[in-house]
């Protein structure tokens, strides 16, 4: 059980990192767009779309792992 909980926490941390990178990329994309580089901003937004598509699957997977393992809290401090 301890290894399973560790795995769930690891995946959770990776998900948190993905969300942080997504937020940073959104800021960079906005900054680039404001300076007139629509093509570059568009490329960044394409990468953001991929992150968004995967985020829902990751969140569902974490939730399912948490429930199936009976872990009450899966976010470590």
C-alpha cells in the first residue's frame, strides 16, 4: 500500500508541474502575441491544447487510483 500511495503522490506532483508549466506557457504566449508574433503564439497554443487534452485524463486517473487504493488524501505537503 505504501508504494501505491507513493505512486499516486508522484503522479499528482507531475500533474501539478504540468499545470504550472501550462500557466507559464500561457503567459509567454500572451506576451509574444502582444509583440506581434502570431505564428509563435499559435505554436505555443498548440502545445497548450495538448496539455489541456491530457490534463483531464490525468486528473481522472489520479482520482481512480485514489479511490481504488482507499487513499483519503493524495496530495502530499
